[in-house]
């Protein structure tokens, strides 16, 4: 367990502009409790769609913590960046070094970390925070890229993001 904590600490430490953290562990616990009590089915909780699983397999960062549902060590973490200033690139998966660079390139964007089990399909948002140097910039002009044809943000993540936006709008 120690190395996970160390790695996580390292990741959070290099993010100098990190602020406005939201921890989703209570929500995660509630989902797991509902599952273990039988109030929710594994179909609902372990519903990573093939796209999300594929993204986790190819772009996810490995962890050594077991899956809370199937107990296998197949948990991967994905980080998505969302923000108006990212323009068409909002909603994409970013690596830690990419996020580190982006802190200096954008004023504000939110990073969502999602855990995905490659084995049983369990997936949940773990935490999110804002990054960026605080200087507002215009979104880059839209250009067509090959990725556009092949890209769709995970639908769950899109709805979390919109949900959070509506909460903040109040
Ligand atoms: Zn699992």
C-alpha cells in the first residue's frame, strides 16, 4: 500500500496549481455498500462500457490496490481534463506529465480521476481538482484532428461533469 500512497503523494505534489479538491470517497463507499447489501446489482456498479475499459487498459495508470468488488489487482486510474479554455480538447485523457505542463498553458481546468477495474468493470470517480495558472485564455481555435473521428468522452464522466456544473451554477 505504501507505494500507492507515495505515488499519489508525488502526483499531487508536482501539481503546484492544484486547488478546489473534491473527494468522492463517501459517494464511492455508498455505492459499494448498496452493492454489498444487494440494493444495487453488479450490473449497475460494474458497468464500465467497452470504451472505458479499453481506455483504462491502454492509457490507465496501474495501481497496486485491489478492486473493491472482485478483489483483483486490476485497478487502473484514468485522468480526464475538462474546461472551457481547453476548447475541443476538453474531456480528454491526460497523463501526469501532460497535466503538469498544462498547468502553465491554461488558466483553469478540472481534472477528474476515475478508477476502472479491467476484470469486473467496476468504475468510480475518486477525486477531482482544478489546475491552471489562473490567467484566462481563449479556447484554441477548433481544428479537425484524426482523434475527433475516434473520440468520445466516457458518457458517465460527461454527466458527472454537467451535474457538477449545475451544482456550481446555483
Ligand atoms: Zn473488479
